[in-house]
C-alpha cells in the first residue's frame, strides 16, 4: 500500500518532468515576445545609422550605456516604492525637456511638488502613518544629510566604549567625522524640542521633532543657533559640531528616534 503510493507519486513526477516537452512551445513564445518588442535591435540599427557607423559599432555604443540612457523613462526608480501613495502629479507623464546651454533655471518654491521635495515626501508619509509604520524602503533616504561631508566613523549599536574601553556599550547613534565648528544641518523640517546641555553625555545637544514619532538629535555640539519651539527647515544650520559631553574629539553624534527609541540612522539617511 505504502509502496504503491510512493511509486504512484514517482510516476506522477516522471509525468510532470516529461512535460518539459513544453520547452519548444516556451521557446516559440519567447521568440514571439522578443519580436513584439521592437526596442533593442531596431534601436541599435537606428543608433548605428544616425551615428554613421556600422550596426556592430552601434551595438557597442549602446552596450556602454552612453546611448541607451536616453531611452530610460524618467519616472522609473524610487517612485515605484511609493506607488500606493503617489499623487496625480507624481504619476502624470513627464514632458520632454530641452534647453539651450545658456538657459537659466529659476526655481519657484510653489512649483516644486512632493516628487522632488524630499521634505514634502517625508511629511506626506508621516501624515498617513507613524514613523514606526514606515517600511525600510520608505524610511531609507527620507532624511537629509546633517553634514555637507558625510564620513561615517563609529557605527550605531554595541561597541567597545572609546572612553572606558568597556565592551558591550550600546552606541545610540551614528558618528560622523566633523571638525569642531563644522555646520550641522537639520535632517528634515521640524520643531526644536530641546536645545541645551544633555545630562547623559550628549554635551550640547539639539533635538528636532519631525512629527508622528520621528525625531533626530545632534550631539557634542560646540554651539547651537536654535531655541525650543523654533520651526526649522530641512537643511537649515542648527548648530556647529564640537566635542562637548562624553566625547573623545570633534565629531557629530547623530541619532534618529522612532517613537522614543533610537534606531540605526543609516536606515533613514
Ligand atoms: Zn556617538
């Protein structure tokens, strides 16, 4: 009985394996699909004739990516992540843009939509869910760089304490190389909720609340230029890097807090 069942199954497996007789049909289908896509081959030919070179040379040009970049749609990429949240403006077809070398581009704040306004994008995400509800893909790059030059030093998480030499210290933020006096910028728009001396090692510290459970903190500062209650824009200079508090030298200790808990800032930068 058991054996029969086993051999019965084997037969079934054999039968399904022999269904690889589907392969020729698959191949034909694939061929048809390729033929239905006029793209590749014809493009090569067009590129080749436009460039006044043979088809082989055209293909080589295309393969380098120097030519094909022109045919990649502008709406691909990061926006795909937020497809469910896309506004009509974001999904609208992109007009083709041409400009002469002398053209001057004037940016009007009101004409900048959420698609290219990272702060508007973050505020939009936080308007529909708490910071803790954001997916890693939504959180990634949602914050701006707090320094012009971002060179990571000590990472977030457990480490050997640079002060006590003690293993197992939990490092609550990400350190970045910064000389004392380097401008420190708000990672996103928000409201200053703390600007003063941090009693637990942060030295001079600024905390910015971005709303709905998301906060960033800037520590060991030599000075700060904001006060509690100030509204700051993304990228606004809020302080100067320093080495106040529990610090072994000039650098920026940057923290991201979600619902009051520190998280790895690299998931947000
Ligand atoms: Zn640190």
